C-alpha cells in the first residue's frame, strides 16, 4: 500500500539468494513498474505493474533476466541491471546510487508548485526580485523551480550524458525501448552522473516483430500509431521529447491547436469523428504525432502559444534547434531523418561547455550570446575560453580551479566524455592557466583567451 507521501508501508522482501531488503521511499512509477529505494543506499527494488497499476504477478522476470544477461552490453555502461530476482513477489533487485533521482524532478509537479507557492505566501521562502517582476504566477513558480533544479546548464549536462549512454547502446545494435524521465536517473551536482534504471526492454533491434512498450507522451508516432516497433530511431524520438520538455518547459507538440481549439482554422475540433485508430482527443492526437511540431519552420498551424515555455534561443543553441527541427519536423513522418544519438551527445555537450551560471540569479545562459543575464539583467562575469584544436570550454571566473575534460585533448568519446584529463589552476589577475599540484604538464595545444566582465 503506497501512502500519499510516496512511502510504502514498511515491507521486507527477500531475494532468490536469501538477502532481505527493506523498502523505503518510492522513487518512480511508470506504466511498466514502480521503483523503491531500500534501506541499503546503493540498492533499489523494481516491481512490475499490470495495466491496472497493480503488481503484475504473471510477469516472467526470470526469463527476462536471463535474456538481458546474454545481450552484448558495452563494458562499464551505466545501466542498472538486475542483480537478483525476488523470491515471493514479482520484482528484482538492482543497483542505484544513493543520491540519484529521476529526470522527472526537472518537471514541476502540482505538489511542487503548491509547496513553492505556500512557502512564498507564508514568508518561509523569499521570491527573488528578478522573479517578482513576472506577472504570470505560474511562470514565476516554474522559473523558480527551474533555477532550483540547476537551470539550463545542469539539464544540458545530464541530457548529454544520457545521450552518450544511448549512443553506446545503439552502436552495438541494442534498443533501450522506453526512454522517459522516470527511467533516467541522475546524481547531484552541476554535472551529475546519469544512469538508465530500467533494463527490462533492452534488446537487439529486429527487422520484424519486437517490443512496442513506450511511456505515454514519449512514444514515437510509428509506435503509438501501431505501424512499427521500438528501434534506435524511436529511442531518438523519445529522447528528443524529454530533452525539449526539460529545457523549454513545454511538450513539443502541445501548441495552439490543442491549447486554443476555438481559434483553430483547420477544423480538428469541429470535424467528423476520427477514422480508424486516429484518436479524437486533441491532446492524444498531438502526443501520437498527428499534429505539427510547435516550432516547425514549414508549418505554423500548431505553433506554440505566446508565453508558453521558455524562448528556445535562451535554452538551446542553433545546432540543437536544428536537431529538434529535423527530429520533430521531417522526422515526424519520416523516421529515418531523425538525427542519431551521436549528434545529440555532441551538441548537448557543446552547449553545456558554452554556458555560464549568473552569479546574480543562478540561472545559466550561453556566454557568447549575451552581455547581460537575460533573466535578471546582471552583467556577464569575466570568463575564459580554454581551447585546443579539438574542443573549447568556458570557465567562469568564480572558480580558481577547474577540471579540463577528456574531450579537450582526445577525440570525442561516449564512454570517457565526462572524464577529467587534467586539474588546472587559473590565475585571473595574471591571466594564466597552470596544471594543478601533482598534475602532468599541459600539452602545447592548450591555450586560454580571457574575456573581461561586462561593465
């Protein structure tokens, strides 16, 4: 029995090896299962759910477990694989680092909105001055939550690491099958570790047949409409939806046809009932890919409603916007046009490396695009372009020490992209960069360009 605080009644479950696991909080719940943390900080329990949301006692977990073990998974890939099957109940034990939370924390739930509103109204939390100027209370609270969850910079880093994991899976012919904010977990910090927690649907891509499981609102059109099954390109679609929603705070297909149906000139809401399997509900039409992308450059019939979501130029680079356009524009009806996860990993990482955190409001923005913070108006702080012939990163003057990533000195690697190659000490007065204590000398290809703070 799950209480309103998402904490299960104190239950003990035993796995096939006789180990006892005591459940604590519920971490995530989706169409296929529910994940509980245990009193062991590095272990979690997943139990399958049936269509009615109850524990599915008919699930053939042992067969699924054995199938996953035989897959050609890349070495050291951060996916929480089953460790043991439960003995008396359906479910399995998996590894999960203690500080990890699902990507859905980036989306402000109704409960979070109510808590923030109550805290501000009661005086327990002060609304920042830059937010107090925003008349729309809903947007004001969403921006407050956006800042508290790491703003754009943390989202870009987490998404880039997720893209790297998916690119590694796709490179060996594997399909993840059910990308959603409840299946991707991240740790703490500005650039968190990322793990995929649900390995149930992992499988090799097949020409025919196969799995068609997806999370509502994230399924690719051909899967939702029943024309095809899960493939790497359907993973790319689900990932792009998750990325767009996390960054821009709006679903890529909920535009004016859905939000303003009375003003629709195309007759979607006034025509005859939908034929065949086409849903009659406008929201479901949008989620199933029957309506255009809200930012489609060739079809503005479902354009974003004014004031909905964050301006794309604030939270994405031109390169990322091209990836979204190709995925949700041409790729909506022509799946082969969707960019692969390799492109997403590259461009999300580049965007992260171009971003700076504003010391005034703690929101982040792209250093080369603004001389003042687009949120609070504070002057852009000084920063440095640290570069090689391979890559370039922005380092804020708020730190005298930084880690220089692997990608600065080596070809971009999906596995080692987040590794630190050097520790560096920056002298902002002398405008120099030196190896940290005990670190080998920098190669000659490394250089630094200092950019003054805006007066």
